C-alpha cells in the first residue's frame, strides 16, 4: 500500500512536468500572448553588466547579478519573441522601465523589443533576454543548456558555450 502511494505521487509529478513541458518552452512553445503566471523581471534604471560565472564563463547579468539567457526559438534579425504563457512563467522576460546602462557591454548592442502585452523586453544584439526561475541567487546559471535551446548570453549576444553547455537537457527546467 505504501509503495503504491509513492508510485502514484511520482506518476502525478511526471504528468505535471510533461504537461508544462508540452505547453511551454520547447521549440514550438510560443504559446498565446497572455500574461505570465510569474511577473517579468522588471527594474527601473536597469544596468546590464558582465560577470564570471562558474562552468559558464563571462556572461551578462542584470542589475542584481542574475544571469540572463537567450532562447533559440527567438530570432535576432528581426527581433522575434517566442516565450509567452507557461514558458514565460519559467523564463520571465528581462524588462526595463527607464534608462538602461551597461558595464562591460557595448551600449550599441542593447535595445528593447515590445512584448505582446506592451512591456519592453531587453535585447542584446537583437536577442530577447530572459531570467530563469530556478536561478534563485546571483551568478547561478541553472538554465544553461536547458532543452538544448536556452543559453546564458555573452557580452556580444552570443551563446555561452563551455564544456558544461548542453548537459542540462533532461527537461524544460520545470
């Protein structure tokens, strides 16, 4: 009886993960333009800066030191945002109100793009920027390589590619 209870719990957890994965952040996970369950990472007077992060290298962080990511389903030229709905709950958009300053990043590479809800999402070299909900401390990069489509972003807007890249492909990070 006790083993059956654990098995049922694991099955329910697996079903929830599968549902979120199918609804969210895979290559077809653009979802609808609805609002996210988790608010976007909004800051007034945002500063984008560089930081050296273990196993990832030098990447871009927000004002609070949280690693920023890019998503392969997006595009840079033209800028296209693909992560909405369930996806945006796990990968909140890095948005800004007011001015954006930079430290260690070419200011000409930084801009914003309008999301379907009207907020301005930060971009770097045209790539929309995101945070990862499981990064609960500055300089954590648990989102690196998730699903082989999410990457910490370098100061030039490129994917951070290290020996650790692509090792976290066991799911959408849910």
